[in-house]
């Protein structure tokens, strides 16, 4: 007896082209950004070691394993948080210097300081503070990537400080001045309280008075 053949109109149709994307794949960009923001906030508040991927996933309403669709590991997520922060800081810095003549180094340094405070202390800016205190959690390759971004960021300060030194507004050597100024600004993440402390403009005024002198 011959085997029966199913009518062609009853056979399941084969999907053509690419398979349908999952919800995470369709919303990849937004979900990735949500993970970065949540991870930055939790890493800053609780520390890298004390924060699990489950914590991060829960913060954005995802299943515990979903972050691994976007990032290979928690270490990779940490590095991405830091890269995001440095790239945003570089863009903010370039924007704030736009239109300021190189013959105005006092205005340039004021804008650099103000932008740096915004990067560190502005609302939602947890990315760079995480880099300052979780840097040792990265591997050598990741640290090299971040070091290159940091060098790009700090490079904008050198010609401004050189001009200030030449004009007599800055007495200390340029390299030491850059390290000391950025070190002092970075430490503000430890003590600044927006509800109790000064405004970012007032902090900027204080830095100008502390490190620069009138001629």
C-alpha cells in the first residue's frame, strides 16, 4: 500500500528570509542603553563586586540572563559603562570649548572645569565616577582602552594650562597643575551633596580662585 501524500496547501509554510528577531533584538539599542545606565547607577552606589547581573537586569525589568545577550560578561558591561562615560565626557568637553578663542585661556579653563563638574556631579552622570573607583576591576586590555580615552580627554587641558602658565595666571608646572586640578575635581564625587552643597557654578568659581592668580 502506498504512503499517502499530504496536500500541499496543508503543509506548514517555511519562513522566508531572516528569522524573526526577538524582542531584545528588535529593541537592542534602547535595551543596551538602559542596561548601561542601570549598571552605572548600581556600580556607583553599591560597588562592582556587590552588584550582580541579576540586580542590573531587575533594575530594567529584564530576565536575569538577558544582559548576556548585550554583553559577554559583567566585566564587559563595566568596561562599556566606563567607555560610555569617557566618550560622553569628551563630546561635552569639545562642545563647551566650541567658539572660545585660544586667546581666551581663562574662559577656556573655566569652561573645562565647569564641564568636568557636570560630568562628575550632574544628574544621571554615574559613568565616569564608576571609572574613577572601579578601574582595578578591569583587565589589562580594557585598561588600555580606557587609558587612550582618558588621554584624549586630558589632552584638551594641556594647551590651555600652557597658555595660562605663559601669561602668569598659573604658577605651578603645567603637568603637575593638570594632575592636581583634575585630582581635586575628581575627589568632589566623595563629598559633594547637591542638596546641601554649593552649585556647580560656585564650585567652578572656587577652583578658579584656588588654582589661578590675577595678573
